[in-house]
C-alpha cells in the first residue's frame, strides 16, 4: 500500500490564471517582472510569451516559482488573500506611526564653504540671534516632535555646522529627555557635523547621552580639501584628528561618514574607498550631487552626467566587492538598501526609496527660524526662494494645520508609485521611491516625466546592476551581498 499519493494528484490540471504584475525590459533578451508584494524574477522573452499565453507546463520549475511568488494562481485565489495582505502590510510598515525622522536645523552658520553646499550658509561669526535656533523655537519644535504618533523617533541635529550651536544642541537633548518623560517615546539622537571643532568635552556629552555622530569624508586629503574647504585650511587634517579623538573616547571609530561625488571625485573610485578603509570605516554611501538649492548652480562647475556617475558607482561597487573578498568587511549602503528591498519582506527606513513617499510622511524638518518642512530637500528649495513645501511655523501653527494643510496634500497627490504615470507599470517601481519634491525641483511638477527623469534613470540602472551581480556573481559575491542585506 502506497503511503503517498502520486505526483499527478498535486498537478494543476485546470490551468492557471495571471495575477497583476509589472513588466519592464531587463536586457535585449530578458524582462524583469515584479508585483506589489515585492516579488520579482527575470524571464526570457520566450518565457514571457509562454506565461501570458497560458502555455506554461504545470510540472515545470518556473511554474512552481511563479505560483509561489503569486504571479499566477490556480483554484480559489481567496485562499491566499490573507497571505498577500500580510506581505503588503509588511512591505509598507514604514508608514505606520507617520514621521519618525525629525531634523532640527540648529544654525545656518558654518566654518566650511563646501563646493556642493545646498544652503545659503552664513559665516561662523555671523549673528547667532539671526541664524541660530532660539529657545522658543526649540521648545515648540520638540513639542511638535513628541506629538508624532510614532513611539520611536530620531532627533537629528543639522546646520550649517551644528557644533557652532552646541549649547543649543545640548539644551535640545536635555529638554527632549525631560519632556519625553510624559510620553515615553524611544528617542535616538544623531548629530551631523564636520567634526573640525569637536572637543573631548563635546564627545563626553555625546557618549553620556548616546548621541550618534554622522560626518563627511570625501576621500583622501587632496580631494577632501578641494571639496570641503574650511576656515584656517586643511579640513582633512582636522577631521582625521577628530577621528582619532573618537577612537580615544570610544575605543573604536563609532561614527558614520558620507561622501559626496563631485567631478573631481570621478577620478578616484578606488582611492576614496582605500581612504575609508585606512580610517577604520566599514561602509560608505556613494552619493551624487543633489539638484537642490544653491548646489544646482555649483553643478555647472563640479557636476557630471548621470552616465558618468553610474560608471563611477559601478567601479566603486566592484572594488568594494574585491576588497571584501580579500577579507576586509566593507559595505556600500545604497546597494544594501536595494538588496533589502529586493530580497527581504521588510520595509526600510530610507525615505528616498519609499512609496508612499517618505517626504512629510516619514520626515519632518524644523528650521532655525521656526518654519517646518517635510524634508531637508524642501528646505533647500526654500533657501532659493521656493517655499512651496513649507508646512507652517511652530510659533503660529498647530500640528493639525501643518500636517493636514495644502503642502502635505500636494505631496500626497504624487506620493504613490503605484498611482503615478509610468511608475504604475514599471517593474522597478516596488524597489524605488516617488520623490515629489525632487520632481518639482527638476521637472516643474510633483508628478514629473519619467522618460526624461535622471532620478528614475539612475535608480533603474543601479537596481539592474545589483540584480545582475546577484544572479551572475560567484558564490563569494553572493555571500558578501547577503551580509549587506542583513544590515
């Protein structure tokens, strides 16, 4: 007597039906297909024809894969609806709790004159009363932050150079902790600083209150000094001296660093990574120039084409994988984020790759003058006279007025990739973001025009490159990428 039923008993004999999916060209002979639940696969042009013409062999491996990923179904689809709802809810979990990242622009004063600066910085000796956040604005901004529904928030201090307003930063940390005793949120503190004026006393305060440090390192000395000139000269030497102080205080280099790509940077893909490794850093975010604020004008001198950036990015990524194979653990952060979107069921906190957009829904910025914006980028637009996205002012407007007003309604009108022209049909869209602020800045409206959108073009190319590395890379490359996706 047989203990198991024959295989024929488990074969779908009544055929299959197509579930909704998106399809985009991946190569000359292949297409990427994806769905709103985050599933994807690559199919040959011939396989696409076979699938859509309902000619797929129900005993084939491809049939089983497509059915497991809900590209096709047989029988009663309602039996799987709860699973699909759970998958979609998990992918969109970042929207729960509304704004989680709260940026406090403490001052416009800065001791650097970076070539790619996006705001109208003021000198470090400029009037504090005009360009630093006042006590009244600070207290009211903290009150607004603590009204956010999320029980876990990040309070991030920016500038200008935030260390030039350190007394206000310290006051903000202590006041937020005091006020938080009534609502019991989890607050993560982050300070973004060029570190050139940091002292042991500053670091002791950061250590005592668990303030995370984010800084900038554009590469080796000549490149960093060219991109980020500072008063007194040699910004590279000053920041490296501060790295040593952090090591002395914490026992290791406990900070994150960003690099911004200029035209000069394109010459040094390997040297930049070598500098990061030499300084004891374990990751880099390869960031292109932003098209916001005053940086748009600077791009005429220090800018490059999207194709030039993509070539640079791929060179750096290949080199990073190469040094990992030599036993040096190092991650490219943007690739890690894309991998988590491609390969895991979880949502990510990176606002540029979210749909609904993270602008306003996941980010709130409190400017030094009391004005509130849905992102740092929208504040930069305001610096050049475009206040389209100003949500209100902490001194005059309520939480409801700011977050349910016309600017947020405008953002919401173009917040979903699933409902935007071209994005709604694009197989890359589930791994991308809607970015309405960028579209208004670069294309004149919040919806934008995808065929001429450099953001769309860049993200597609990077996602495609990462998929290629995953599918065609050797076992060691895949193991490295697995580490990155775990974060």
